[in-house]
C-alpha cells in the first residue's frame, strides 16, 4: 500500500542558503517518498529548480546544492505506484504566469481533481501532466487574475475537496496552506535565522530547530523577510487528521498535531493487550512496523518481548524464479525466523495492519514451519474495510480482506490461532484526539468529504458556508 | 553554431508498428539533433510516449519500441545549447485538453513567441516549459475551442511568425504543417502500407520508401486510414527556404525542396573556383563539412584534391588543461594535419562558412606550422553578417567576424594568403532556387519576416492578406 | 570499523542451478559486505563467473543468474575500506593452472601474507592483486604439483597463519576449509538435493534448508555428486572463535558455533545489568546495534525499554558543509532524538562497543541537548584496547580511545554520567563458549597466533606439531 | 573483422605529467581499439593505474588524469570481439614481483601463446586472465630472476613467436620492444622535455611532437632521465610489416615504417586503375574506408569522383527486427545511396577489402535498386584467402569468400558487373616496401612465422640463430 509524499518550505531572513536546509529536511522525510525528489529556490531575482528520480542523496550532490542559490525555497519527496513513475510528475511543479513564476509542492489527494480538470479543459486549458498539482497551479493562477493573494488562496480552497498540504513559492514569497480538515500533517519550526515548514517535525530536528506548532487546518502562512503572517482562510467545525500517519507513515520521532507518534504507538500496544489479552510465551513484532506496538503490548502484559522474525536490512530489488519453494524464499529474503526464539512457543505476533492478508499468511506459515506452537495475532489498527481516497494508495475494496470477511474469517485466512484488532475506540483513545477530528474513512467507510458512491457522515461543508 | 531539430510523422493503414519506423527515421535524422529524442504513438485507443536525453539508440531499446504500440505516431530529435538542456524540453510535447490528447513536435523558431506567450499569460494561462512548442499547443487548443480542425490550424498559422515544420498527433490523426515561407524543410514519402513525413528525404530512404514531394509552404496534410488530405491554408507570394540547410545542416543524400544537397554543394564548389580562382598545388577540405565543396572546386580547377587535414572519428567530450600548448593540442585532437601532403605546398583550403574566425585561424596556424607555403581559403557561403532568428543558434552579431570586418579584414584575422567567399548570386545560382524564395537573412541582414530592430525587405504579409 | 566478508558454496546432486541458491544466500549475507559480490559456477564442462561492484541485487539480474549454468559453485560478498575498493579485488578469484581451473572465495585475514608473498616472489612468481586470496591460490597450486588434494590442502594449511574460511572450486569439486582455530564462522546445511556451506546459518534458512553443523576448525569437506567427505587435517588444542561475530557482525538469527547470536546478545544485556546496575527512568539502545542488548538489560533491570533515538532507514551517501551546526546535523541525519522520550529523564544508553569514542560523544551531546537528565552508558563489549589482525579493520591502536584511557577517562571523553563495560568474564559467560576457545585479542592484546610486536599467550603451534 | 590495439609510452625528463600526454595520445589512437583503455604511471616512488571499459574520454576525467601522478607511464586502447570483453582483460597489466612492479601494454598476437602458457603451468604457475600479456609478464619476470634487464628481454624475445609491440614500465623505467619481424608498428617521437613511443605517428602530432624514427624490428629502447638507450637484441634477415596497417587500420595521417599511409592509399588507387581500368561515369567509394583509394583511382582514370553512398556519422548500437525489409534497413542505417548520383550510371565502386562478401553484396543490391546501371568493383587489397594469426580477428578460412572462390566466383557472389582486386605486386609497389619485408600471410597463405597447419615460406629463424 501507500502513496505518500513529503513537503518542506524554508524561508531565511538573510542570505543563508535555503537549498542546503531543504536538502537535509528531505533526507529526514525520505521515508515518505523514495521515487523522486526536487528542490526549487529563489534568490530574489531568479528561480532555480532541480528534480530527479531516486533517493535524495542520489539526486543532489554538493555542487547541485551550491548552484541552487536562494534564501527561500521548497522541496518535495514522492512515492508512487510503478505505472506513473516518470520525471514529468516530479515536484515541485514550476510554472510561469503573467506575473512571474509559481512553484508548488503538494502532499495529499484531491477528490474532485477530475471534475476541476474537466472544468478547466472546457475553458480551453491544457495539461502537461496528470497530477493534482497542475490542477492546483491552474486554479491558483486563475484566481490570482482577479484577486489579491489572500483572497485568491481562499477562493482556491473553496474549490479543492480533499487533502492538501501545500508549500508554494510565488517569486520569492513562501506560502504554505493546509486543507480545512487538516488531513495531511504540516508543521512550523523555528530555525537559525528563519523558519521551516514541513510534513513532519523530525525534519525540524535535523535542522537543529524547534517545533513551534502545527499549521492549523484551513490556515495559510505567508513568509517574507524572516517573518510570517497567518491567515485562517477556511474554518471547519471539525478536523480529519489521517490516523494512518500515526499507525504507519510518520516517523516515531515526529510530533503530529500535538501527539508524539512513538507515544501513540506505545499506547496502542498497551490498549491492544487490554482489549485482546493473550496467554503466550513471548510477544514478537513483525519488523519494523510492529516493533513499538509490541514493546507496548509486552510492557502491559508482562509477556517477554522477543524477536521471532529478523528483517534483512539490505533488501534491494530482487527477482524470484517460478516455483513453490521460491515463494517461501521470497518471504525469507525479507523476514527470516529466529527459530530458537519461537520453537515450541506460543507467540503474540504484533503488526500495524492487515491489507490483503497474504503477507500475514506467509509470515505465519513460516513461523509455524519454524515450530511456533500458537500464534496470536494482534493488529494496531481496526480492520481496513474501505479504500482511502485522500492520499494513500492502499488497495481496492476487492483486495481488502476485511472488506469481505469478519474477524473470524480473516483469522482463518491468515491461519492465526487468534486474531485481535484494536477497536476504533481504543485507537482513538490511544491517539488522544477526538474521533470527530480524525479521518477514519478506511476503517468505517464514512469519509470526511463527499466521495461519489461512499457515505459521508459529517454533513459536507457547502462552499457558501465558508 | 546551430540549434536544430528533426521531426518525423508516420501513418500506417493497418496495424504496422509506427514506432519502429519512427525510430529508424530518427536514426537517419540524428545529425539534426543529438541532445534528446522522443517518440509518441497512438493505437486508436491510447497514446504512448517515451523521451530521453542522448542519442536515439541510447534512449530506445527493442523492448521500448515494442511497448510503443500504435499505427500512427510522431518523433523528434533535438539539439540545444548547453544551458537549457533538460528533460522537460524534450519533444514531442504531449498535452491533454478537453477533447483528448495532442502531441506536437516542432522544427523551427517563432519570432513572436514571447509576444504570443505574454498574450496567453494575460488570459490566465500557465507555462511549464520555455519552449515555442508549448505556445503552439496553447494556441492550437484555443483555436480548436471555436473552430473545426482545418480552420483552427489556419487561425493558428495566422498567429505564428517564424519557421515551423510541425508534426502533430491529435488522438490518432496525424497532422503536418509547414510554415507559409517554407523556411525549414519537410517532405512526404510513400512507405509500405503508409506514409512518412520527415525533415529530410534521407529518412524516407532508410525506410525503403519513395520521396513523393515536399510539403508546400503553408500546406497542411491530414492523415487517416492510410490516406491523406491536403489543404493549402496560407498562401505566400514567395518562399524563404533556409540556405544553410544546403550549406551545412542537411545530409548530402537528402533532396530538399527539389534539390539534391550533394549536387548543390558540388555546384557551389565549382562556382567558388569560377569566382575565386587560385593557383595552388592542392585543394584540401576542412573535413567533413568542406569535402564536397573541395571536390567540386578540384574538378573545376583541375587542381589536385588532396586531404591535408585528418578528422578524428572518435571524438568525445574531452577536457583541456590550461596552457598555450594545450590550445594547439585541442585543435589537433579533432583535426590533425597530414604533413607530407601540405609541406612546401600552396593549398586551397575549402570550408562551408566562417562564424567567429577563431577555428579557421587555428587550423591555418596548424597548417603553416606543418609547412604549408600558401593557404588560399575558399568559403562555400557568403560572409555571415547577421544573426539567425529562425532556427539556428549561430552566434550574436558581436561574435560574427564578418559583421565587423570586410573580407580583407577577415583574411587578416584568419591569417590566410587569400580569402574568397562565394557571392550571393553564385550561391543562389548553385542552389537553383530563385533568391526571392530563399531565406538569406544571415547573409544580408534582411529577413523574410519582421524582426524588431532588423530590416525586412519583403513587405511583411499582413494577417488580413492571408 | 569492520572489514568483513561472507562466503557460500553450493553443491547439488543433480542439475539444479547452483547460481540461484548462491544468489539468495549472498543476499542473506549482504550485511557482511556491501562493496562487491561475485559468483563462480561449474557445470561439469565449463566454469562461469560474474563479479561486480555494489550490492547483490545491483550486480546480478535474472538473465545473469540463468546464464551462470552449473550445479556447483561458490559466492562471495566483500566489504572494504575505500582505498582498495576496485574490481580487481572482487572474489571469487578464478585462476587457471596446469590441471584446469581453481576459484577461491575467502573470509578472513592472513597474518603472514606478506612473508608468504615474498617467498613466492623469490621463486619468480608474479601477483596481479594485493589480496591474500591470490597468495592462497599460488600456494594451493604449488602444493597440488606435488601432493594429492587432501595432502595438498593439509600442506597449505601448515603455511597459513591467520583466519580463513575458504570455499574453493577445483573444476567441479567444491572444497571448503576452515582454519585450525575456527576464527571466522563457517557452517554446513542440508538443502533440497544438495548441500550449502556458508558463513552464517541465516543463509541456510533463506534456502529453506537445515543447519547440520559448523565446519570444525581445521576441517576440510570435499563435495561431489551430492555427498561429501570430511577430513580433519589440522588439530588445534583450542579454538579461537571471534567474539565480535557475536557482538556486532553476525545476524541475530544466525547460529554460530552452536550459539544463537540473538540469545548471546540478550544474555549480554542481562549480564550488563548485573555487572553495572543503574537507577534510571528508561533503557534506550543506540539503534540498531544496541537494541537486543537494551531489551535484555531492560528485562533484567525492570527499567522501561524506550527508544530515545531514531535511526533514519534511508541513509545514503550524503555530504556535509563545513561549520559547527553541520556536525550536529550530520549526526541527526542518522540518529534523531525522540525528545519527549528522554526529556528530563535518566537514561541507560546501551551500545555494542566504543572504538574512537567520537560517535558516542556526539550522540550523548545530542541527548543532553534534547533534555536528558542523566546518561548512563552500558557497553556490550569490554574495552577495545588493541587492533584486530584477523579480519576486522577496526582502527589503529592510536585511534582506540580505550587503548590510552581507563574507563573513567573514556567516561569523561564521551561525557557520560557513568560508563560500564561488560567484563571479559561476563562476556564469555554470555557467549557460552570457554575463553580458551575464543579470540579476544582486541580486548586483551593477547592473540591466538603470533603477530610481530604483539603478545601471544597461547603457545603458538609450531608447524612441526601439526 | 579486426582485433587490434594501440600502445603508447611517455618518458619526461622532469616532473611533467605523463598521464596527460598519454591520455591525448590514446585519444589519437582510439580508432585502434574502442572497447577499453588504461593508463599506468610511475612518479619515482609509486605506481598508479586506471583502466575501464569504453572510449578514452568516457573512462578518464580531469580529476583522474590529475591523480595519475608520474613523469613516466604507458597506455593502451583495446578492441576485442564481444565474447571476451571484460574488465580483467584491460591493459596495462600491472603485476608485482620480487623487485617491484611491472606494467605491460601489448599490441600484437603470439602464435605460441598456448604452448608457452602450458610450459609455465607445468612449473606450477597460475594465470588470472587468458591474455598473451600475462604470459609475457610471467616470462619476463622469470628471465629477470637470472639475467640483467637487457639479457632478460633478449631471452624473452627468443621465446616469443608472433607479433608484439610492447611498452613496459619496470618501476620508473620505460622499456619498449618491437618484435624481430616488426609486424605491428611502433615509432619514436620527440616531445617537449621528453619522448613518446606509440603505435602511430599521428599520436606524436597530437602532442605537438616530431617523429624521430620507427622502432627497429628486434630493437629495445630503455628510457630514463629524459634520454634513451637503444639495443638491437634480435636480428632478422627480413621484416614482416603487416600490409593491413596500410590498407585498413592505420590513420591516413600516420607514417608507418617510413611510408605515409595516405600516400600509400592514393598510390593503391592509381595502381588499381592501371591494373583494372574501367569505363564508367563515376568513381564512388564505400565510405569511409574506400575514400582515398577512390580519389586516387579517379585522378588516374580521369573518371569523375562522386559519392554514391552516404555514411551515417551517428551510428550507435541499434537493433533490427526480423523480416526481409529490415535487412535492407540495416544496411541503409549505415550507408544510404545518393540516388541521383548513381541513377542510370555506370559506377566504379572502390573498397579496401572483401572478407565474407555479404556486406559488398548488400551494398551493390542497394545501388542497383537505386538505379545504378553497371557496378564495377575495385578492391584495394588482393583476395584474402587465409586467416590472420598475428593480430587481426578477420574471420575463419571457412568464412573468407575468396578462400573458396576464384575472382569470377566472388564477382558472382557480390553481384558485380566486374570485379578487380589489386595484384600483390601492385600492392607491394604502392606500399613501397619490398615484399620480403611485408607480412602478406592473409593474401598468400604463407606466413613469416611457423604456424601449425600453415605454410611458412621464409625459413623460420631458429632460436640458436639469434
């Protein structure tokens, strides 16, 4: 699963080189996208941009960063499913318009992208990519034809439905915008001589900076000359922070919308035990995603934490020959069992989520082959029963095992002795944010924005209500 | 000098794979652009495109060509000065608009590109590249909002000032357009089961096809289902075929606007002797560009043809260390003298043109050092006194040695014993096309289109006159 | 620190492709060497080899593995300090000699390599690389001139001083040899239709095989036609298994000389607490190397295990600009603090070893800056006071902080509130192998083989005693 | 056809950087080998080497050349058939032996390489490559065990049968050796502050140097401190200069064994007409190899020189799809016809040689398709009837069309109206060197050295006669 991105914006008061700080911040956000990366900077007179396919240190070298002169800039890392991985889709997207240049980097997904695009095409406009970002660029420029910046952005936000954490460079002004529901994270940090805005606070730490606060849902910040102005452009009764940022995406050392991800995960682990206790010899995570949950579970249950699976740190793209044995080899290349730790034992196996169930099944088969006596699976998220339309490429509804089977059915599919998912209540409690301010569409099938063919429990905010 | 491009369009009646033919045609056009190449094809249902930096065989492999399914398509090779060499500028440019997809490949240069772009930006449009081609895409789509295809293209042509040989794919229709002055070449060939349109007829030969005719200036062809329709959309009293296609760019084995390039060059060589006879022991070309001229000169003069300079066939990008000796080495890496052929001899040295004069000077110095007694330079073009605005990146007026010096002055700069340029009349006679139908702006400073700050001898065609 | 290698040999009874199994095994051994890898196979008639720089999946693709036909073969992964990283040093080393081909892959380091080489050069022999492996190849071929295989290998072993786990292919016979002290690991596994010999048992798991046993120190195995013969060629009163295989190198899921590495590390963690108890709020590892130790420490001490440092999983080769801030950034790029987990807390920080002390100092400074109240460092190895001559490129004696300072001195250097190293006795007990059968040269300065300028507590075995 | 190599050695009196001069010389020798290149230099204290696959400018950049410090050094470019193209075979071959380092670069082919190797293997020696050069390295070191340098090289030369132009670096002494028959070229030049030895004099020109003389067959030069000493170690009654250096390999601007290649080719062209006159409208070369011959033929015959074929300058590695049309396309990608130049005409087509006849046939078919009325083929070499064992990978005897057919038969195979090969006498006269001093084995089947299964007209020199 998982289409994701990371964004960063940096504004220095003086001549400090923004590109270097953006480079390090992208490095810290690399887990949010490994397919491509890009940096755009402005030095007051000229805009410069460099984008490429691959990991941040593969794309940029010292000379590149030195050539990217400018005290203000934005950056982006991108993940994508294989099909559409091409250089044209790399961000920031840089466009020229009547008053100069605009560069945009975007984390999120618009639900009404196709409709907006069709509207724009009806006006005779053309598109060079199939990205949401180009749609946003068209709309922003269109609004800037008739409005001042603040109003233009407000008008833009009225049109966009979905998740968007945006960092925008209009000539040498940095503008950041977070969608009214605050679906994707975005936070503000103080760094030496300036400010940084980024998807995760861990990137602020890298720059030896201090997290100031999250960008509020519906808020716009405009940076210039080392200070910034805040505008709350769109108000929303409630927010809809993505729970999977806590469950899977974000780094444990990031603080997102006020909560340290590590702590959330530890609390989830504890809650999992409260809700689904188990008698077992050991608690073992599926590495790496299950580790913190398993430690929390172990602490609460007093069952020994012991690693029964070993992840290969040097996994690259390999190939598998046809044949039954090869399927087992394919799993073992990534996850080997530590046989003596599980042989003859009853094991609580903790993972973050179950999507299709096939990987869980293979891991459990492997553990049984290595002699595990009982395997009690505990999952840090409630069953995923519905697709995500707001930024995560999880799977189609057909592929989601929990969309079609009750817990007992999934238990059978993955061949576990018992299976316990955390409850939605338990998850919400562990995160520490009210349910009404979370997006749990994939867990409930009820989304915070109107999506054709899906339920929307919250009354959709009408444009006129903004 | 020389910014150039090559284009090709292929339309098959049946399911034959257009990409393979385009690939081979681009191979034959490689001399027109070595920086990047691209192919776009359509199979009736879907558009597919692949572009990349480098030479044609480096970009496309067998699998790529097989994946590019479709019986109609276009291709492009591109040369460029170093600065703007980036993947975003590769062609074909593929855009989506309200009725589908348009892919465009362009050879030429618009003189009013900036004005057109500014107009479009005033309407709120945005640009993702700085290419003329994106301007053309906007205008074409804009016209298609209000007109049927034929009228839309005619309206488009009324707006474009400059040179343009265009191959366009609108969904699975191939459309080709040549500017009303016919500045850049474009010709039509019959191939097995279909048609090919290409910058040079040599690319038709590669496909074992037959040259049918040149696309007429101002003509549009629309291909579908293995046949084509011709529309003469814009009439121009006269044409303005670029003389430098004959002098330098085109392959000798291409027939351009009715004239075989090899024959033109042979005639130029003969005319050069008639106009500037010389008594000498040998006639020697600057390889490769001077070879055919030198053979013509030798034949007419009965002076022995003998190579005094040897070109290294394996020149790649090398580097030169600072120092006087190194400058000589730099020349010798590309062109070595065959000392025994020139020692003690009076040499007629034939080249296609002189731009800055520095290369000529270095070659002559080298030949003198190798013992040449006299060096009589004969040049296959008249003095270049003015820049090209219509597709060739020659040099600025400041850099053009003949813009500031009379022939005697250039003779001194390059250290020749005598210097003879072909006359404009001699050139025109050798080409075999009336002066009124040639573009000789770089040789006279008078251009066939209005260019701010330059003279335009021909009365500029007003839009209303079309 | 750390020059290391991994080796694998595979022998199938039938036509099964050895290269595929070797490929997967090398994948599992990737942590032992990321600089280069190679595979050599024999199909009964012909030897085939492929080597390259980089990671295993970067070097070999599906076609490569299919082309490497043969039912018997060997493989190698190699780590190296930057200086000597070149393709010529990649293994297996393939040589031809009077009776055919020999391919050799080697893990270990010869102490008397230079002397042996000088002797060989005195005989007029030449060397194309500077590797120990070429020395071994010369000696083996030399002995094969006068002895049958078994005796030749025995004679060879009499000459070699140091560590060597060898997999050798003489035409289509696989021979494996482990040095008489068993310094580097080597074990035997049963796989479907054949056998595998490899540095670590985790590679046997990958192939869905079963660990049979370790190769005994001084033992040679000869494989042919799906069976093998064992010869104990050299007896040693004691062994000298490298303790750092347990402390750092080996995968936790490998069983080495009878001990599961994970369990050894867990026991070390517990022993560390027994020897150096601490009152603290949390136990935190330096990830990844300190994790298992910290879990053991936590279990024994009942102090909460909590991660105070977060490792960036996507670290590539980056660059750092000069400046004080940049040094902090350099550390944070690899290890970020999870501030809320350590702020105001007393932390037990667990790591595997201290070499120069500089990294420890930077981590502790970072943790203090993030608000840690007290930092009590616990180290899973005794102080490293002496270099390794037997396969690990740790550092020179000058660089080793503990070579020049007592524990209190190191404590000051790294700025810890307290520092506790495990004792040698505690380490030995935790490993579960008698001290007399371990190599602890780097911890005591007393080596199991004679090294000029160093002490050798064990009476060195004289050649005549074999 | 054609396995070839180029070598260069440079010795400076002072601290001038040899690597830079070697780099440029290799550039000038690139036509002798495009597969790999290497440079080895010595600065008095240390040897440094860099080798790689590809063209010279692809392998070495400015930093590489600057790092290759040393005032003396050697270089090599290598061509090879696809099979054995691997980095291990790149030269110079650098070995260490008892007294230091030896680096060797070799152009030529030993006829008795296998025998010598077998002898060496019987002594227990091992080989890491399958190159002649490693055999030479073993023998040289072996002789240096018992002899001083001069005698050692003389002893070495007594053992080697075949062609060898060697440049050798023993520590910081440059030694060059040419085989007693002088089969492959090697010449000496004066450059600023030192000397250069190289396969072709064109490489001396590049360095702004002066050709002093050819290295004599059987001669050794030893360079040190900016001067050199000459030793004529082996005398041979006659020499055996390879005629194909003149016919095909060497650059036209090189002087080889006293003859300018360009002039030889011009004389061959004239002689061809004398021996095989033709009535025709034009003389046309197969470019590039036939050009100079065609010019000579034209001059002598007074038949117009006119290019009927056009070579694509940008040929890279392409692929061809199956199918009849594709074969024609394959030829046209490299050589297009200039139809108007040949249509309806009788053409004399001049080429350097015919190996298999298939390429000639395809070219002639193409020209006939383009309307040529008659095609009279004239070939600058006599029929190739026998393989080359001395450095050229032409073809096997089975593949050589002239090995099995008389001229009339070849004429039919290639579909020419007439076919005329130059006579051996005509060739010898044109070269200007007596037949007894040329190697014409491929033309007569009689070789200057004994080759099992082949005739050797010259009495083979016995070792005792040296």
